[in-house]
């Protein structure tokens, strides 16, 4: 049961990339509105989940964490205007891991020789993916997705050790909604929202984000740290498979090589952290 629940959480995380790309690739909704609807529906879902367990609900979290969440969600949406689901998920994952590894180094953590090799391999993979060429992803979209990954890395670091992650996440989602509303006002001239696009945004917020995070936080205490980090390697792979099946996106040679380098490099860092070998 634990394995199935963990897999469902990974499907939800990969689903965010697919739902966002489905909505934005065909212009069914603009990026700012997608961000607003996603965060709002995610907040509503999390409030409902927390209310189900509590008699009264207060808004937890913090404005700084909510700001990181908003930067992640907004950059994510605008990046997927031009990026494929697979490329976006890979860039996001690489940036998140680089942020968290970099923070550890800044605190004085030492890397083993295998971890150094893994980190260099992952960086090489990102460079291979972004080097100019016929198969290179759009530069602006790539930069925005890297920003999203850094913001999510910061958000994750700020959430380490919190007592009730679902409750705190709910508060951060609620606080991020007015930020997304301001963004929508700033881009009001670009507003475009068909019902199907709004539906994808609601699914991304309520199911893939709100319910997905709640499921992940429920299983996380039952997983070893290395196991929890390792299973997240499946998210870019699941997003790539979904992109091929649902969006008819091609898997290029460049993307394949970069995926092996980035995921393999991160795996080396994770599995070497405590001497664990898969």
C-alpha cells in the first residue's frame, strides 16, 4: 500500500507538468490566469483537507515561504508556454536538487568523491540540454523553469522539520493567492481562459498540487530519506512518458542524453550521502 501511495504522489507531481503544458500549449488559458486558478484551487483543496481533520482552521505558513511558492508557480506557468513537458520537468528537477545541494555546501557539508562526480555529471547534463542548437529548448522558457526550480528548492528548505506540513502548506497557498491575483492584473491585457484551460488549472491546483502534496506528506514519514529522494527521480521520467502519450512530444537525442546525465548525477549524490547503495 505504501508503494502504491508513493507512486500516486509521483504521478501527481508529474501531472502538474502535463496539465500545465496541455493548457498553455494550445492557448486554452494564459499563464497568469493559470497560476491564479492553480493556487486558488490548491488553497481550497488544502483548506478542505485540513478542515476535515480540525474543528477550526487558522492560516499558518509565512509570507516568505508563500513568496517562494508564488515565484515557483508563476515561473512554472510562464515557462510551459514554450517548453515541452519532459524538458520542463527535467530542468525543474535539476534546479531544485542543485539548490538544495548548494545550500548544504554553503552550510559546510562535505561531498564525497562520488558525490562530486555526480554533481559534475548533473551540471554537464544541464549544459548539454541548454547549449544552442536545433534541439535546444527556448532560452527564456529554460531560464524561467530554472527560476521555478530554485524557488521550489528554497520553499522546500524552509519547510524542513515543520510539525504539520499539510497545515503549513495550506497557509502558504492561501497567502500566495493574492500575489497571483496581482500578477493577473498586471497581465490583464493577455487574459484568455477557455473552460477547458480553467479545468486543467483546477486539476493542477486541487488534485496534482493540493491532494498530491497531502498524499506525499502522509507517506514521507514512512520512507527513509534516501528512498524519498530517490523516488523523486521518477518524476521527470513520468512527465516524459506522459508528454509522449498525451501530447505527442518527441524524445530527442539531446533530451535523452541530458536526462541520463542529470538523473544519474543526482542519483549518485543521493545514494552516496549516507553510504547507501541501491
